C-alpha cells in the first residue's frame, strides 16, 4: 500500500533510520559504561504529511489494514506498536515543541524482536521527520536522549542511550564508540578488508518491556545501593569491590565491569585491525552475558556454539538486550556469506527454529 492509497494525497516529508548491531558492550549503557555499535543495511522509512487538525493517523501496512488514530495531547500507552509514535509526540510536546497532526505510513526491514533496535529506528526516523516537518530545532544528541525518554517514560522499557544515539549519529562502515556517562563519542573505521560481519536472527524474538530486561536494570541499581555508588561505572578503578556483593548482584555487576573492560580492549583491537583478539573478546562477552548476566537463551547459545565451531569465524556473541534475538559473528574476510549459510544450516538442523540472515544482506 502506498501513502497515496492510504491517505489520498502525496507525502510532504520522508525520514529514514537504520537498525544497528552492537559489536560489544551489552547492558553497559544504562550503567554509565562503554558501547561499540554499528549500523546495518536494514532501515525503517516513514512518509509523512501534515493534517489540518490534531489527529495522528499512523499506519504500517505490514502490521495492520487501517491506521491507528490518536489525538495530540491525548497519548496513552496501550501496549500497541504505535505506542512508540505516541511516545514521540508526547515527549516532544512535553519539551515545549509545537506539533501539527499528521498522517504517517511506516515501512521497516528491521525485524521486530531481533535485538537490532527496531523500536529505536522507528523513534529516530519519526523524530527526524517531525523535526523537519515542524521546523524544530535540536541536534542529534538531544534527539537520541528524547528517544530514550520515549522508551523509559512512555513505553516502559528502561533501556539506555546506546540504540538511539547509534542510529542518530552512526555511519555505515564505522563503529561508534560511545561513553554513555559523558555522551562523548568517536567514530572508528571498520577494517572490512580484514573481516566480515555476519548477523543472524535466531528465530526467537525478544521484548524489552518488562520481564528480564527491566529486572536486570533493577539488579544493577540494587548493586549500586549496596556499594554506595551512583553507577557501576564507578567500579572501573576498583573492580574488586564487586566480590563483596551478594548473589545474583555480584554476577550482574561483574558482567558490567568486565564488559566495560572488553569494550576498551575491543576499541584497541579494532583500531589495530586485530580481528583475532576482537573475536576472542566477542566470545568472552557472550559467556559473560550467558553466565553472569543470564540474558541468553538455549537457542541463541546453540547459534553461537555453531558459529564458534566454524574455522572461518574469529568470534561470536549474542547482541542486543537478550532473551532471544540475534547474534553477531566476526568472520574471516570474504567468508561472511559462506559462514552465514553453513551456520544457519547447522543451527536449523539442531533446533526447531528458523534463522534469518540479516548480514551479509
């Protein structure tokens, strides 16, 4: 369905945002730590046109036949995918920005529940579109912070800043090294002549709202209270303090502390083009997420295990919030396509899941 078919007129504005894969640095962003994401080719595209009233007509033909309709100023979370749009308009209005009603048609290639940030891609694309359509003035760092508030305050997912910041500021062929405490960032060229990136969805979808994701964040906050600190980042200079915590807080905090160290080591390895070391860091990250943070699932573990057994793989790990989703694999240069085919074939035979190759696309 085209915009014209849905709404009877042509759109006046277009916005686009890519999904992202986090190379390393998982569950560190809401703890003031370090992350290292990069963009993927799959995108979310939104076509918009201003209306003459206060209504928003929000349509994704892939998900529903009729537009989801709400009025500006009357946004309510309804456990519906359109909550991300309603959250954007509510947060922008709360910041004093004047918005007009609009029609919007959404098309996305970023699979929902993949751990590749489909929700942040949608929020960033919509916020960029509304910024242009309404002549709003704010930079991309502020845009990312506003998108985080949509998730935290409206949708109810207590996510960190990484996803919207990576999507708003990232470029293809580069990793974005972010210090989520200061929001300082640095772009690092990916040595694509020395490696291939492979991203495979396990077939098990995840959801950040409620459940284990929010529980892990609460456990990190409890660990901070036990230690009398404001964030686990403060343990960077004295990581041994983690051992004084009761379980499971000790393992949760240990993951964050060791993951921060792995991100810094990964930045050095990436800059040097040392893919062997980077692959080792990938796998250590997965083990920590599986054992200390407990956010993996058997299917994802099986997918990582299959990948690690391939001779043309440097390393593999779960990526995203966990509890399902995707894995990112660091493969030898030029081997990515064949690795993806071999890994998915073996994984499909070993499990009842149907994997989906997202990269190489």
